[in-house]
C-alpha cells in the first residue's frame, strides 16, 4: 500500500507556459543525473515506475508533475551535470528550471538528491542557493548510502550538515536498496505539505 495512495501523473512541461497551475503546495525533487533521483521518488512514494529509472543518465528532460492529493504535488525536475546532451538543450533545461524556481508560489521545498559517494558539488550548491533565495525549505537526501561503510556514510552526512550549517537545510542518509531513510524523508515532505 502506497503512503500516497492517490498519487497520479498530472503533466509534463518542456516550456514555461506548460507548467501545472500554480496553486496549493508542491515539493520539487532535483539532483545530478545518475544520483538516484527517480529511484528515490519511486521508493518514497512506494510506486514502482512512477518516475522513469534509466541506466542512461539525463533521461528526465521535462518538468514532471505528480499529484499526491488535491492541491499537493511532487515535481520531478530534469537531472543536471552528467547528461550527454547538446549544449542548447542543457541551456534550455537550465532556463526552464530557473524560471520554475523564480515564479512558483506553490513551491514549499526542495528535496535535493546527492549521491553519498560524491557529496555536495558546485551544481548542488547552486540548486540550494536558488531555493533558499526564494525563502523555501531544502532537504538533502544522500542516496546510495548502502554502498558506503558506516564510518564513511556518517562522515559524508556530517560534511553535508557542516556545509549547510549556516542555512536551514537539513540532510539524511538514504538507500532505496537497503530501505533506509524512507520514513524520515516522508516525514519531511509531509511536514512541508501540511504546514499552514
């Protein structure tokens, strides 16, 4: 049984004028290509295949909107960084995401997906700056934590928290494979979606 039993695909946007209506509350998911974003979305929602998982990084090329329940949405943003795409398409994604962050009044928070083996990179930091500039919440999911031993996973978690200590950004370890961190991630999301 899904934690979000009524979740359904709403729409995809390749252009600014195709974004879903800007009402209610929504949480965006973003991350480098190949960071495990689609897998994390599917794991947290307990809906296999909701977000498309691919061995080819950069498959999410649109902003995808999913309705969790009326006026509450999850938004899957295009992956960034590694994708082998033409520069003009990369620039278009960047412009679309910048527009999204600048105009969405319904955006309450960003779940930033970061491969725990890589840690926060420059593009991840830029993504956090975008959302914090809009005075929104942010939470870092350090994915693939099962691929690190306990000492290394705790080290990367502490490094991430230290890098974010002057902000309201929170962080946690997460592993879809080891079923680690689901409840914590859902708790953060539910808190954002239900806040007055």
